[in-house]
C-alpha cells in the first residue's frame, strides 16, 4: 500500500492574499570591506502588506508624500500660496 501525503494546492492568488493579510518583512545588510576599511554598506528593509495591515502596524508614510498622495499635494500647494 503506497504512502499517501495530503496535498494542498495553493494558487498564486491565494498565497498573495495570505501574504498581504498577514504581512511579511524582509531585512538584510550588505557590507563590503577591504583590509578592514568599509567600502560600501547597504541596508535593505522591505515590508510587503496590504494598506490596511500597514496602517494597523503604524506605517502610513505614503499619506504625507506629495508624489504619492493627492491630499498631501493639495496640502503643500495651500501652504505655498
């Protein structure tokens, strides 16, 4: 009798929905040194989440960026008048 393993087929849409619902954080540091002299340092921080989840965890920087928000653009235009 062969061993049967349960399989759970998930479509890309299901996986994306799960990631956006829960959120995912990817963090990493890259440092390049030569003879104990740091030549390059890169810090990478990536958060993938839905807008609702991002607001829930306190991330809402796009609301104040006039390049991404018409509300922020209008607020800046009023301030410069």
